[in-house]
C-alpha cells in the first residue's frame, strides 16, 4: 500500500522543524532561502503533493477578530473590549480576547495563531514589541494597533495623543496656582513615557522645575491609589495636585484624602483619566481626561473591514485629541 508523504516526512528529510516547513509551504515571507531550498529538495525527493482542499479550508474566513490586552479587568481595557465587541459584532465579526498578563511569550503565541489563520486579524491594544517586530511576526497577516503609542510605519495605528492629554491636565492645574503636582502612571511603557513628557512640558512652559520625584509608577487599581494616598498624605510636604492614569486610581486617592481630612479641591486637586462612570460617583465628582474609545473603535472597525476585503494602501496613522472634563475635584 502506498502512503502519501506528509509534512512530518518533509521535516525529517530536510532536517528542518515542522513549523519551518509549514512556513515555506504557506509562502511566509520570513524564511531563509536556504531553508526554502531544503524544503523544495525534500518535496522532489518524496514526491509530495499538497492537499489543496485542506489548504483552502484553512484559508476560509473565520469571522473571528482577536484583541490583545494585558488585563481585561483594567478599566480602560474593559471599556475598549466592550466597545470593540459591540461594534465588530454589528459588522458580523466575533471578538476573541487574548489576555496576555504582560507575557511576551503569550503575545508571540497569539501572532503564531494569526499566521495559522485561527483568526482573520488581530487588534493590538497592548504590546511588548516595537511596530517593526510585530510586522516581522505577523508577515502579511492583518494587525491593527489601537491605543499603543506607535507611529504607523508598518501597521495601521489608531492612538490618543497621550502627551497632549497630560499636558492639558497639568497646564490646567498650574494655571490655577498649583505648584506641587504629582503624576501617577501604571507601568513604564512608551505610552506612559509620552504622558510623562506632557507633564514635563507643561512645567517647562510655566518656567517651573520638574523632577523624577514627582512621578509614581505601578498604580493601576483603586487600592493602589488609596495606598499611595495613605502614604503621601501623612508627610509634611503634601502635594496640592495629582494627575493619574486612571479614574480608578484617582478614586482611591480621593478616599484616602477624605480619610486623612484633606479637603478636595481646596487643599488638593485630583484629575483622573478615561472618563469612566465611576468618576460621577465620587465625592467630589472627578475631573478627568477623555480617552476617545468610541472614535477609535469606529475607525478600527472601518479599517479592518477594508483590509479584510483586500484593499491595500499605505499604513494609516490617526491620532485623537483628548479633552479635559472639568468637575468638582479641581
């Protein structure tokens, strides 16, 4: 009985891994000429004939779109995922959430899934890699960046002007006479670095010094904000303004200020970020920075639809301007 050769046989004869053989057979761009030639030689030696029916089956659209987020419980990413699911769903797609928990290996695995056509495209809302590295991982597959501070050189990018957003907030507090302002961020990333740059630029515009001692990192939750407030509000050098990267962190700060008898906004002004509904429940109501999620999600969906139809253009870069919503915490 004659047995048809398989990828396993090609791997054995060529001395290459099955994944490398698969990339050659699928015309993946990131394969060396030497590996490609070894596979071709093995194919000739074995008389391998590709199962085109199976290939076509795999290449059919799945109508699944992946989204990469670090933590689905993070208030910004939960809002983003909810909006993406709703808008993409109305366009006939099903969203598949990949929570990386900040793992580089897991993120790479998602890109490998994309190459295997387990999804039609991926929306990258958080990444450990540069735009160039992502493009190398996904090849000709569709990846769209939403929220990350990338420049649209290789991929379609939809992003908030993070530097300007924090500049606006900082300049507002400085214009009200605040002179000891602190900036709170989660983890140091290119996005957070741009926010910090906006904080510094506002101080420079007012002719004021700005040092790293004014920056606090690792703040994500309400509990983080409360713990920081408990620590800061017992010192002799109290801040008179605080700008946070999340309305939830700001909510924790407001609770700590109340616990310590600090009056907001008379003694301390607090600004959050993302315009989450929680900011309307605080006492006082929270001044915040908009995140433009609805606009980004609308444009990402339109771009995805075009790309999935095979429309080829230069990468799209769209930057959104945030606005400051003034409430009673400032």
